[in-house]
C-alpha cells in the first residue's frame, strides 16, 4: 500500500508552547488528509478534514484556533497545537487519501506529552 | 449519530486458538465497514473491508461478514499466531452522509497471543 509518514513520533513540550506535527504522503498525491486524536483506551476521534489548498473542516467541539491545520501541498499537511496544555496530551494520527482512492492510508502517529 | 461498538479487550489467546472480535454499528444509510490493525509502534493498516450487505472481507486468514440484519461485522480467524498480537479497530465510513472515507472508529480491541 501507499506510504504516509508522520513526524515526530514522540514529542514532549512545555505547557504554553506550540508543537507542529507533519504528515507526508511519500508515493502518492493526497488531495484529502484527516487528523485524528486518541485518548488512552478510547477510540480515534476525527478532528478535522483538510483538502489541499483550502481551509480545513473541523469536527464539532474541536477548536480551530488551537489546532491549526495547513494542507499547502498535495504531499504535506501539518497540525500545530498552539499554546499546548497537559490536557492536549494525546496520540495524534493522520491519514491521507488520493483523488480516486477508496482507502485512506495512515501515518504512524505522534505521541504528544505536555508537561 | 453513527457509531461503532466493539468488544473490550484485552483478548488473550494461545497460539492456534480461534479468534472472534465482536463489532456492531449504528448508521443511517449504507455504510462501508472496515477492520484496521495497529501493530506496536506503527500506524493503522487496513486489514479488510466490506462495502455492502452480505459481503465478506478477508485477508491474512481474517474474515468478517457485513450483516445488515444484525448490524454487525465480527472479525474472525481460525488459528491465531503470535504475530497477530496487535490492536484491532472496527470502523465505518459514513459516506455519503459523512463524506467519502470519513471514518468512525470503535474503541479498539487489544489482542495478545501467547506461544
């Protein structure tokens, strides 16, 4: 299957700082990317959907000013957690889908710990 | 709203045992159903899928049948191996009401297989 690379895999940051997570499609053009978060022992929850060149669509309850998503190219989307707080500590995972694909491919995920 | 419920884990089995992980769903319309697997330290990988009622998805010895009458998509494998140890996620695609490939996940079931 296609490869989606997510970086970093783990990050620890201080409360109040911002953290950027990258999601890259390595061997296909991703017109749509999805960002999920997963709390311990809970399911992945969709945060937002982004299409290349347009603003992301956020799910209800997700603060768009706190979780900034940029999908500037067909191979890269970034999620920036701004002014991170300990309650933002979670596992964040992206997935990417090509134009005519029926399958979304997932990155490895990023474990964010805010101290 | 649409949702997926799967059995809580962990599920602990001996090698060559029979595996069943239950999954039921609630959805309007006619969703596609998926099983994803997440090995330690890796992203989610699509294991199998079914797009309409009575379809059977199968891959690597795993099977699941889309049962519309019981709104279920239980995952089965006749003889598990240690290498099957992972977390398994049941998911549905809420298309068209939720957008193509917008996935709704269950909480995940951890499977541990011992020699």
